C-alpha cells in the first residue's frame, strides 16, 4: 500500500512553545490529507482536513488559530501546534487518501507523532 | 446514537478460539465501512474493507448488515499476534470518515 511518513515521531516541549509536525505521502500525491488526535484509550478524532493549495477545514471545536495547517504541496502537509499546553499532549496522526481509481476511499496513516507538553 | 459505536471490551480469548465483535452505525446512507487494527502506540492499519456481500480474508471475515445497521468482524483460530485494538470505521452524513473507539482484544496463551 501507499506510504505516509510523519516527523518527528515524538517530541517533548515546554509549555508555551510551538511544535511543527510534518506529514508526507512518499509514493503518491495527496490533494487531501487528514489530521487526527488520539488521547489514551480514546478513538481517533478528526481535527481537520488539509487541502492542497487552499485553507484547511477544521472540525467543530478545533481552534484553527492554535492548530495551524499548511498543505503547500501534493506530498506535504504540516500541523503546527502553537503555544502548546499540557492538555495538548496527545498522539497526532495524519493520513492521506490514495484514490488510485479504487472504489473505496482507503486512508493510509502516518506512524503518528507523540507530543508531550511539560 | 453515536455515529459509530463499538463495545470497548476487552475481549479475553484463548488462543485458537473464534471471536466476533460488532459495530453499529447511525448513518443509513453510508456506503463505506472498514475494519482497522491498531497496536499500542502505533498508527491504525487497514485490516479489511467491508463489502455488502461480505468479505473474507484468511481467518478474518467481515460482514455488513444494513437492515440492523451493523458490521461485524469474525476472527477464527485466533493467534497471540491478533491481540490489538480493532477500530470500526464508517462514514458520517458529511462523507467524513468516523472511527469507533475500538474494541480491545487480548488473545491468551
């Protein structure tokens, strides 16, 4: 299947700092990528849909000024957590759809980034 | 009713046994369903797509029951390596993918 990478895989930062997470589709072009957050023992919650060349679409309750998304190319989307606080500590996962002409919109996930804010 | 709902478990099953779990969904118009597997501290990985006619892949069988709005996953001859969280995935009315909270499965030696 298609490969999606994320960087970094884990990060520890101080409260108040900003953290950037990169999501790359390595062997396909993704006009749309998705950012999820997963708290311990919880489901993946969609935060936003990242659209190449246009603004991201945020889910209800997700602050767009706090979680900045940039999708500058067909293979790269970035999520910046601005002024991170301990409650932002979570597992952030990106995904991308590789339509490939298939009937089903399978998503391929990056390996995730574990953010810990002290 | 939640859009995608699963029994969180855990299901503790002896190795070699058959285990099945269901997932209910609220969007009757949803056309796409999937089962994903997620290991601890890892990203979800697609296990199976769920077709209207059912889908079998080795020891795994997925079925869709539209009348009762649920999908099921059956695992036969369970292995220790099957221990994981199984995520049910459907689509909501805005055509966005919605994950269930997952069902934890522990295969016991």
